[in-house]
C-alpha cells in the first residue's frame, strides 16, 4: 500500500509541475454515459493539480461518433481530447491523425493496462488512446424474477434458455419485460449488439473474399430469433432503445434481463439509482453451442488529435483521468463498486475490488472476447462487434438503420437483410475490396 501511495504521489507531482502561468483550457468531446458524467464532476481535482480548466462537449453516442470523425478527418481542430474506441484508434493512428501516447510518465504505469485494452488501442505496437474504461458484455438479470419464474440462471447460458426465461419472466400487467436489448440504429448501438449476437449464431459480415453474408441462413436465424423474442418479451419501442434507454428501464425494475456492456453493472447495483439494486445477478453472454459467445470487446478511451496546440496539457489530463490515482479518487467519493472498470490489471488484484459481485464476470467476459477469432467460420477482418476497416462505420450505420426499421415493423426481416446485402456489397465494390 505504501508503494502505491508513493506512485500516486509521484503522478501528482508530475501534474503539479505545470505552471499556473501556462494554464490551458482543454475542450473535450465525450459520450453521455454515466462514468463520463462522473468524471466531469471530479475535474476540479485536475484543475487544482495543474491549473488547466476543461470545457466539456457531451454528446449522445451516435452524435459523438459523427462529430469527432468529421473533426478529425477535416482537421477541424474543435477538440483537444476526443473520446473514441477500439474501432477508430488503430485506423486513425495509422493515418497519423492521433498523437502517440508512448511517452507517458513512469508513475502512470502504462504496463498495468490490460493487454486486451492496450492491444485494441494501439497501432504497430504504439498506444494511441488510453482506456478510460474497458468492457465486454454480459447478462444482468433480476434474481427475484428468475426465482419467481421457477428458473435458475446458468453461469454460461444458451440463447434458447434466455428466450425461454424472457417469455416466462414477462408480466405485461405489471409493466415488466422479460428482456431489454438494444435495437437503436447506429453501428455502435444496436449494430454492435446484433453483430456480437450474430457471431454466436455462426454469422459473419464478410466471407474471406469480402463478399457480404447477409443472404445466409445464419443472419436470418439471428434477426428472426431476436425479433421474435423481443416482440414477445421486450419493451414497446425496443427498435429505438440503446444503452441509456435500457439502463433506465432496468433501474426502474422494468426488465427481467438485460444483455449489455459490463460497465453497466455498477449502475444497476447502485441503490442511489437502481430500484432493484439488491436483486441483480450476472452471467456470461449467451451462446448457441458453436464455440463462440455473444460478448463483445470495447474501450471508451481518450485520444489527442494531431495538430492540437495543447498537447502537453492534454497528456496531463489523460494521465489524470486514466490513472490508478483517478480510480482511487472515485473510490474515495463514490465507493469501489463505482470505479471505472476493465482497464487496469491491478484493479482486479485489488482487495477492495476483486470481491465485488460483478468484478469476476466482467474480467472473464473481457478475457474471453477474441477480436482475432470472433466468428465460427473464418473471416478476413479483426473485431468482435465491428470489422476494423475504415469503410465499416458508414456501411454498418446504414445496415443498422435497415435492421431497426424491420424491428419497428416498417419492413420485413427478409427485406432488411436483402437491403443490407446489396448496400454492403455496393460499398465494398466501390472501395475496391471486390
């Protein structure tokens, strides 16, 4: 413990070395998720240590992706720090659009970052974004409703069990939906969920020659299974629900199960926010017996766009926000259950954290998500819930819109898949892949 205090103190000294006379105002773009909102409430600590102040641009997930992508590709210069993820980081790093983070202070301990996170946020061995938190996905469920339905959640359930449990737990008279899942358009919203789910059904985005695969039985099975289960046991309007909408429903006691980001565990078990905090259990994301589970791998991370005039101050903020010192700051203010998870190895060795109910399942989910082997049949791309090619974001946004339209009853599943097949192949041919 004394050594840890010395390391944190050393990091603080590094931050304090900034002269108040050269203080900057940093403009940071971030997503409107709970951990980022909490960070904004703690930035007085950063200002006190460095003299730098922060202006936040907080955006809904789909809007954030549009804004930061436009700014980085046009060299707009609107932001000194951007919140991005594992999809953008290696592509933008390769293009020279981000400042390398290979010279962070010794006290920061970059080697402590979980290898899965560091690898996904690097290009050619160089870190280009520091993980604020890392995540996979898992099942969060109401233990009381599961018991009432006469069922017991397996540690690693199948999709058939989940569908059965969802229907059994549904109680329309009392506004309880058996399951809440993302259906919202957006490649990183409903698109991320259905892609991770499709992996466990044997589907993939492309074959080894970059031909779209939406005309396959596996994709049809995925979407029809999802749609039928959600129609029977999901909330009204599920086609427009994303992470935050489902989080709110679960916290209000309106979901029997929710399969989503592991980072949500601290919010659904926090009695300040969740009406069901004392009756939440956790299990691994479902599979179909094909050797691939439906959990994804992601990090929301902080990166510095190349060309910023405030690189030194931006690096100091990144060190502050993604360090062990910040984790201890959150723990002191909010408790250990609410610290940003999934980024540092030492967190899962910390006696204050490792016995928290969801800690083990979070780490297990992260460690079992393999971006290099995410599909049953071989595929030409890296990524679990995305394909790590520059064209993917645009294509997948369009595909997810077709899927959401089918969920909303505006077209059939077959029509959505046919449109997805055509638009994906057209885009890949235009990009020179085919």
